[in-house]
C-alpha cells in the first residue's frame, strides 16, 4: 500500500521582494533530518532542472525560502523566528543567515496565527532571529486582528502597492561577535583568478557581506542581473572572493567549508544612469552607491534587505570601500542604494567610539501580503 503524504498547516507570504512558506514552530519537526526532508519536499528541491516544479519554490533564491515562528521567552523579544534558504538544484538547507525581506511577514504571521496577538491600531512586535541572534522591531497597523497589507507604498522590485512595514534592526552589527568590521580593517586587498588584485571591505551588520569594486571585473553596476549571471568568469571570481572573505571573517577555516548563504558578495560602483528591470530610467543623482549582490550563486533581482542593512552600515563607517565610493554620506540623512529594481532607501544610526564603531540601528521599509493559507503536502 502506498503511504499517503503528510500535510502541515502553512501560510504563503510575500515579504518585500521575496516569498516564503511560513510554519508555526510547533509544526516543524524537531529532528533536523526530518525537518530538512520536509522543507525540501515543500519547495520542490533538489531539482536538476532548476525550476522546483514539484513544490512551492520558484526556481530562484528569493523564491526558495521558509520561516518558522514561535512565542519567545526572551525579555527583549515577543517572538522567535528561524529562516531557512533551500538550495534549488542541490537541496542544501542553509540556516547561516537571516532574510530581511521575509522578516517583514514574521509579525503579521505571528499576529494572525495567534502566536502573539495585539490590539488594533499601531502595533510593534519585537522579533528575535535565531540565525543571527539579532532583534528586529516591526512597526505596522492592525485592523480586526489582522495586519493591514493594503496601502499606497511602492517598493522597487514589486508590482503594485501595499502598506508600509518599518523594520528596525537593533544593534545589528557583529552577528559573528567581531563587530561591524570583522577583520578589524575598513579595507583590505583581495584577488581572484583572471582579475588580479583589488580592494574590498567585509561588513557585518544584519548579515555578513564582502564588497568589491565592479570595475575590477569589467562591470559598471548598470548591468542587469541576468547579464551578470551570464558572465561565468565573473561569477566564478566572485565566488572565489566570497569564500576567501568567509575565512578572513572567521566563519570557517577553509574556503571549501563556506556556507552557501553566507557571507554574501556584492560589486559596487559610483552612481550612473541605468535602466531598472521594470524599464524605468534611474538617474545617477537619485542614489549614492550602486550595488549588485550575489546570493546563492545568482545576482539578486533587487537587493536582499539584510544586504541593504549591511550596505547602510558600511556607508556610514569611515574608510570602507562603500563609504569612500559614496563620498562619505551624511549618516543623519537617508541613504539611497541603487539596485537592479530601482532605489532602496535606508537609514543607519551609528557613532564612533574608542573601541570602534557602534551601529545603534538600521532601518528600512517593506510591504508584505498574505497570499494563501491551508495545508502543504509532502512525503
């Protein structure tokens, strides 16, 4: 007799420029092997065709994600949440980093599923991310016990409009315990086969990312993600840099041991006019630094929100490649980041101390939408 598939309660959310399947923590197997098997089946991984047709994944990294959420026992948080990035072709379950875009859906899920109900009106939910051990505050509106998702805010990379969700990353630096500059240097020298030596900066705020100049790879950051993905030599070189940065930052002892999801690698460039993915022209005067970020082997179609938080911290720290390329922007002003889908606005509150830099918080706005709920079926 053929066994019937399991079914697990789940909710499908869009958060920012990503989508993910959400579970209550109690519905996710405690056994790591069983949990990972469930996540692979739910997403449709591994898939050698790269399409995830047998699951809810969408064939690119921003559409192959899962979250599980539970009530927190911490004094500084209301809920705990864990993020999983599911490899598309290989099915690797990566818990090494957080997803900032999907963080925008954590509080709505917690409120609507009764994990942490709040009264109608202005709401604030404190969320502890178990991946990075950081707390994020979500500010949003609640009506009739549900998070308000309709509004007139547009964000690059998402068609239509939605209600604004303000996310404040509290004390975001040092997910590795080494501060905002995990190597202690605002810049250092990297190299990659076929491209020689070039400067770079490793920043740790909300996530760990290494930033290198686009010009070193013959790029301008005016390219589309698809054009960058098609440059096999550049993608291989960036992966080499990413693995090198992982060792330098103390994330692993050997490049071959680097996680898939962290650190991230990004090429950056001074502002230039370019065409966003929706066909709109973006003026050079509209932003301070251009960023093309690679995650899970592909150039992101927008920018991961944790990546944007990391960029904003790097912009205000003196001497980093980001800071110098952007002309040392005013840390009290809004920070504008050019990405393939348009311009993302962020904020960073920072101060210099005798021990280095203190990143008090970083802030960005996202929109979100509950798409579907019910049961997801898996072997």
